[in-house]
C-alpha cells in the first residue's frame, strides 16, 4: 500500500508567509534602531577622544585652551583687516597665525592663510565671513597633533554626518597628515570642516559675551573684541564656573532626532560647504539633540527645546538669557531680536544660539542642571 504525501494547503502557505512578513516587519525597525545607536555610540566615542586630546593640549599649555590667534591681536587694529595689516607691519610681514593643515611627501607644508578676512579669530561677527572662524577648524595641525595628526581622520566626522563623510571619501585609508586627493570644497577654499566644533564664545575673553548686568558704560552685553585690549586672549579652562553645564565641543550638523523630510542638504543654501551641500545645523530644529562634550568631560545630548527652556528660565530669574542676542550677527529670533547663529536658514523657529554665543563665554552655561 503506497503512503500518501500531504502537501501544504493555500491557507497554510499564506499563514507561513504572513508570519514571515510579520517577523520581518518587527526585525527591520529593530535592526535600523541598532544601526542608529551604533552611529550614535561612534559619535560619542569620537568626542571622548577629542576631549582627551583637549586635556593633553591644556596640560601642555598651562591650562590655556586651543586658539589660532595671538592674545594681543586687538592691539594692532580696530577690525580684522586693519589688525592683520598692523600685525604684519610690526612683524616683518609675518601673519598673525595660520591654519597648518598638513604636509605630504615632496610638497612641503600646506597652510591655509586667511588674508584680510582673518578667519584665525574664534569667529567673525560681521562681513562675508560672519559665523565662521577657528572654532570650525579644530582639526588643524595645531590641535590635531594631540589626537591622530590627520586632517581628515574619521574621528573628526560623525557617521551620521552624510554630507561631510561623503566629501572625505577619497581620503579613506590615506595615512598622511593631509589628503592630496580631497576635492576642493567650493565654499571654503579647499578644506572640509569636521563634524565637531568648539564653542567660539568660550574661545574669546569672557568680556566679549558679557551679560547685560555687568555694569559700567559699554561694559554690558556683547563687546567688540577689537575694542577690548585682551578680547582675543584665550581663557584658561579653570575660568569655567559651570564645567558640567558649559559645552566645549558639539555636533555642528543636525544629526540626531531629525524631522527634515530626509533632506540632508539645506535647500536655502547654494554652493554649500561639502561639495555644494550645506547640512542643517544643530540649532535649526526643535527636535535636534546634538551629542555634546562638556568642560567637565561628560558627554550627553543637548535638546534644542531644553536649551530654549533653560534660557527662558534664566531670563525670568535674572533678566537675560543664556546666549547673547546683541551681536552684529543676524538671524531672526521669536521675539524679533538680532544676534542669532544662522537662524534665517533654519528648518523651524528654534531660535537657539547656545554653545556659539554663550553669555559670559566660558564663565557662562548652556544648560541647567537637574535640580
């Protein structure tokens, strides 16, 4: 007697297919979240390494922070152009300082000379270079030698920073200090800024971002660093009154908790920094939560909504917010005041400039504690 072989029915096959589809539907989001978490962890690790390098730099330079300009720069002129010329006249034609970007076999050393724009200052407040400066180029040799010594080392680029990571792809695996195969960034003279930036407010003397209550004629609120004898003197880290509340390095692009309709490039910017693409910045959306290194060495995300609430709390208690709104930089705030950090090209009206324009500079704070 022959045995009969029972085949699967259509219903059974549909049930199996449905179960498989359900499992895939459950697993794919979990895998996506795991990948996102891995990228977040990588960015946190990058900042930890950068923080260690900053500690070594500070130890070697007697507690002074990294800076790209001489302390006495403001004594040579009343603005970037005149100070640059004045310094050169007094020093046999030498520049005040230059970004050393690297060297390679047979080609000497590559310097990025800023000319009359003088981008070696922590940040320019006026003119065509407003909002740019040394705070965006911490991977220059003067600082990167304390880390890996490579301008385009992956440690400087967050995995989620797609535009930046894509721009430096030709340099993957290059062991030299600078990568000769890197295309020239059309908007920045041949250099791609890293994913992480310093706090320019903390690189100036604290009086530059003085709070409005400091007192004395012309002593409260933002001060032109060229009008202060020591405006460009890099403060020591010991001046940080709230090291656990003052940000040191931060993800410059909007990488965490995005709701930009998957647009990596800001459509309001033409000829952006990374081969024509300009990412949205960390302060361009309410949901942005940039990974941040604080002066006490701890790392956490700083939500923009939390930054807004902290500033409003300070405003209600003391009378001024946690970041300066009276600098010459433009950028509409909710209350219509000037002084913002590129809020005119934001995704929404987040209106934050913490980390960049921190009131009282290194002596100020960017967030409040738990209590």
